[in-house]
C-alpha cells in the first residue's frame, strides 16, 4: 500500500494536520492506539490575554481568527458546533493585577480583547470577588473530544485510519520509507508526550507537565461565563462545569491524584463556598501536556532523515495554535516553504548523531 504521509497520533495535532492534507488531496494514513489522549481530556480553552500582567498571547491576532474559522468550517462539515465562544470573567487577585488591567485598557492593541472593568467587590452572585473583575472578549473553548470523535469516524470511513500500537523498529528508512506493508513519502510524528521516547526526536527539549481536571455537577445559580481566578472554571450547561488545571512537572503519569483533586477543590472554595457545598464530583482526569523549553511548538524535519517529521509541542495552547500551524506545515510539506518555529533552532545545541 502506498500513501503520501503516515501520521502517528490522532490527538488534535495529528487530526487537524491530517484533515488539512486531505483537503489538499494528499493521501494520508493515521496510526493511533485508540486510547484516551491529552487532547481528549484537555479543556480546549482559548484565552487571548494571560498572566498577571495581562499580556496578549504571541501571534493572537492571526492565530485566533484562523482557529475560529477553522472550527466553524469543521462544524459546517459535521453539522455540529465544536467551538463555544463565551465571555471570560477574570477575577483580580490583588491590586497589582488591577493596575495592569487598567494599563491594558488604555492600549489600542488590547481593545478587541478587554471590555468592562468592575471594581465593585463581591458583585457576582455566589462568587467572591474582593478585588473586582474584568471582562475578557473573544474567549471560549473547543469541544475537543467531540471534534476528535467526528474526525476519527471520518478517517475510518475513508479507510485512512489504523488502530494499532506503533513499534519504532517496524519503520524502515532505507532504501525506501516503509512501515509494515505501507510505503510513504514521509512519516509525521504527532505523538504528544510520547515523543520523548521517539528514537528520532527525543533530543528535542520537551518540558512535560501533568495536569488534572475535575468535572462537577451543581445546583447553585451560576453565570454562563468562563471564570479565571488562577485556575479556570468552564460552565458546560446549567448543571455541569469543569475546573482545572493543576501543574505538575514531577509526577509525569496519567493517574488522577487526591492531591490534585483537593488542590482544585480548595481553589474553588476560595471563590465560592456555595458552589463547593452544592457540587458533586462527576469526573476526575489527568494527562500529560507536551510543553516545550521555549514555549514554542516543535515543527520540522529530522536533521539527517528528512522524510521523518514532527508536529508537536503545543502544550496548553493547542486549540488556538494548531489550525494556523497545520496550514503552514502543510505548505512546507507540499511546497517546501519556510516553517514557523522550525526545529532547526535546536539542531546545533541539542542534536547529536
């Protein structure tokens, strides 16, 4: 069997890259274990303004419209909405954050992303806001699990999906690139944190982070807004919400912990005693985010075996970044155009033959 590209991993990166190549009439085969991955668990949160100093995410002015259009197009194809846009209420934790927010409100480049400033304490029902809050625009979240399920069904129906565990030893590089009975022009690894075990790309400086997320039902009156208070809270409907995420660089596994659960519940209690009192734990998930040393994704070709490539390392910003980057990488694969954040930046410092 012949194909143009073999894509390893059906998380958000692998799925959207496969979709982008298929749209361009390129033959692909996706290999995936079928097991739950970080993309399926992720909140899919998109937040243009982050940090205590309210800084715009790098590239947000082109990444965000690309992502919104991409998910709208996918929604039209599969006849369902995948991206849910909701206003985010950012709760101030101290006077310094208020000062930073007021500064940003006066800057033209922030006008599209920041709105009402409310310095009245405890102005939200059932939510404690001792320092007030600010309204953030163009925020929302991606229904990643639903999107990946729809894409998987599409790939299966088009005979371009194989559920199996990849053994790197089964990949033959010379004289032709081949995996089992499939020959390909290139293999693209979109494996998330598993790339740290990849014999061709493990030299890249990943900085893996374990994150835990809770899903809770509740019977408390709650505004239909995303809340950001150090952690985030996403209302899924009138009786269900998610809260996350923890940040753990030490215990890199997929096992939910009591410590992670309690830290999130304690954080929730700090802003809402009623919500804690009237909530019931429905789900507790953990997975590992493939973050990187310089906070930029790893995209590009192996320095020796150029037919092997990687498309990975999006960390917590995958929902925002992947649509734009998959378009740029598809253009590189087909037209040899330049790659933004090319892994060539690490050839000299990290790759050894």
